[in-house]
C-alpha cells in the first residue's frame, strides 16, 4: 500500500470506529470521492473529539491549537505526521475545497470551549454554519456541483442537519453543560434554562419542541433543491444523507417534549430504509 493510500485507509478506520450514520451514504460514492469525503469526516471527528474528550478546557485549547497549526502546515504542503491531515490536504488540493471551510470548522469547534449557550437564533446559526454548513460546502466540492447556487443550498442543508443533531442530543449536551436552544425561543414559549436543566417540563416545552422542529423542517424544505444541483454520483450520497436526517427529525417530532429528557435513537433499520427511499425517490420533504 502506498503512503497516501495508507493515509486514506486510516480515515476509513475512523469512520468505521465511529459507527456514523454517514457511513452508508459515503459508500455510494465512487472511490476517489468516497476517500475524499471520508477524509473530511475524519478531520471533523478528530476536531470534535479534541474538545469533547479533553480533561479540561485549558487542555482542549492547547490540543486544538496544536491541531490547527498541524492542519495549516499540512494544507501549506509542509511535512505532517498525522495520516488524517495528509489525506485531508490531498483532498483539499484534489477537489479545490476552499480552505476557509476547513478553518471555519475549527473555529466552530473552538466556540464550544468558550460558549455554552446562545441568546438568539442568529447567534446559533453562526455556530451551526461553522460546524455544519462549512462541512457541507467541503462535501459538495468533493461530490461535484453544477451551479453556484449549490453553495447556498448546502448552507441550508448544514443548518437542517445541525438543528436535527441539536434536537436529538439535548440531554447529552446538558450533561456537558451546554444548551444549544436559543434563549429567545425558550422565552417565547414560557420556558427557562433552569427548568430545562432540572427536568421541570410543562406545556410550554411542547410548544418549544414544535417550534424548533418547524424551523428545522423549513431548512430541510430548502435543502431539497440541492439534489438537482449535484453531479449524479454526488446526488446519491446526498439523498441517502438527507433520508437519514429526515428520519431522525421525524423521530424527534414524534418524541415531543421527550427530546428534553431522553436522546432520540431511531432504530437502525428505520434509518437504512429512509436512506434507501430517498435514494430511489429523491429528497422530498413533506
């Protein structure tokens, strides 16, 4: 195995170990695009783990600073010891991924070290655009797109997926001291962060759940247009990812106020069926 192939194989190992819902959609890509998408995934996973697994914020900042410096060096063509970063640098060059997207991802991850709550949806969107929309922009460059508007729709897709992640992971994030639900939404529904942390749920939380789901559904409806803007092989991967996340959001909607106390976990066969349906029928939202 040549060195670069070994670097990409290391990224594939990261994807397998994570058990990510992205694994199946990525398999639908031809080899070069599959390897590139896996390299982007492994980079994001590594950055997330630095923040989530560190013993304390100071240690996480030091590790993230070192990782950011190593990323910049790899992108500049300098020697790099990390297989994942060597694969990422090759992917960025091969598919002309804007380097700003890579820097935005790191900036978004860094926000988790200094900010644990958000006052407004606009403020939350700034975070989501860094940790999710930037990933979407990188992905569509790998997959191939047919018109510039695909970048705007990938932003909608990133927001739709990240809103879904946030709603699925509320209890887990509370355990880390984080609340990604905008304070203005809590207030509009007569809820407080203190009630959320204490599990004191009332009818206002039903309203809050419905409000948050509706916002995600709006982004999904806009993101569906990305389908016609992608090359054929990229379109299949997008449809599968869209189907998985559409199924996740529907599970969130069914859970109602339960999302505030228990992480939503749809059965894997349901997710696989949703991915297959979207691949065959397109990313319709209804």
